[in-house]
């Protein structure tokens, strides 16, 4: 039975590459276009399956449309070994898409049109009890309806799973959702949004202080994802997470890969410090390849990178 369960979005990413993103009213020529499987939920499931030592340990629940994008997204996950039995089809709404602009420096901007990701029906919600039955680690993000996320987190908790909530894309969250998170993993802008601040938490003080304030909102543990600055963990113990020096070509889904790798390492019995190091390495590697699911590193690549780096 899958030990890692992911409830979340599946999007077809429509990726445009450009030297520099246009300002409002400006037209520029891009130099590449691709359709790449994405969606924060699907990216986490896909990366977890690539990183897990044991096959068959990852399952996903989500919604796609009854269309070719939906079929392609499901088959890509299945090819990586993700159980997609609980990815169901909406009759009314097309599969979600994301338009992604990637600049030559690797920076991206994303617009998501949620489509079927927001079209949950009572039958799909009813399946959540059996979906989480054997879950040890349950992963969530914010590209599905908040009431479904809340319900699913409560079910996962009751089943004994450790819940990991990635509060992305950034939005304020009520305490009843934050209290269901065993681990909250915001980046610096998501953390700022949760704390009612503008911009990045690092504009308002240090990471340690932000993590302390986030914990006071109700979540048990916090892992701040700080991109090229690494991260910061606050739980029963506290420690900074060292970044890995890479030259990024595309940062899309680096945060998703981080969460996937963290869950995989914890599910294999790693201590939190060791799991954070594994996650930081996998996320760094993902930025060296273009695309969302296309950039998820394998277990062999990640292990080799870590042992090369520690030599
Ligand atoms: O985190 C990256 C993802 O955000 C993309 O794959 C896109 O689909 C959006 O959901």
C-alpha cells in the first residue's frame, strides 16, 4: 500500500521561454514553447515516485477533465509508478493548465487556470477515506478547494498520517487548516502572506523569528524554503538548511521537489536534519533541468550528487 499520498492539482504547463518577460503592454519574441506535465500536487507525486527507494509507495488523488491533457497527465504519473486510481475525471470542466514564462536567468512567472482541479464532486470526496487508509505521509498544497483540503487533512490525520502542507500558491489560511498541518513548508513570500506581511519574510526580520511566528499560528513544525539561501526548520529542534550551489536554468517545481524528497526521506526513516539535506539536494538538482515533472531527479542522481558533494 502507498505510504506517501498526495492530494492536489494536475496541470498541463504551457511553457514559453524568453530572454526577459514583457512589461505590461509590451510584445517580445520568445525562443521556445513546450507542453510539460505539471501542477503542484502532480509534481510532488511524480518527484516522490522518482525518489523513493521502493516502487509502489506513492499514490495521488486529484481531478482532471475528460480530455487529452487529463489522459496525458495521468499516464505520465503512472509511468513514474504513481498509483492514479483516485485521479478522477470531471465531465463539466477541462483539465487545469498553467502558462509559465521562463526567463533566460531561470526565473519564472506562472498563471494557473484551475479547471477540473476545483471541480470536486461528492463521489470523489467520499473516496478520500479509503485513499488515506494506509498513508504514513500525506502531502497537500493549495491548488484544490480549501474545504476539500481541510476535509482530506482531517481524514489523513485520523488515519495516523503525518500531514505536510505546502501553502502554495500564497494565500492567507484560517487557523483550522494550519492546525491540521504537522509540517508547514512555505517559501519566503508564502510565509509573509501567512503572517500578514508584504513581500518576503526576510524583508521583515530573520528566518528564525518568522518560523516562530508561523508556529504560533497553529502548525506543529515549520520548514521555511528559502531558495538559493537554503532553508530553516523549527520543530522540537531548530536548524538552518544549507543550500547546494547550482546554476539554475529553470526553478519551476523546485519547491515541489523539495517537499517530495522530504516526505520520501522521512518515510524511509531519516531524521529531519538528514531529510532536509536530501530535500535541499533534490530541489537544487531540479533547477538544473527545464520544466516541472521533466526536472525531477531520480534517486540515483540525488544519491550520487550528495555523495559527490560530501566527498
Ligand atoms: O510549482 C510549479 C507548478 O505550479 C507548475 O507545474 C504549475 O502547473 C503550477 O501549478
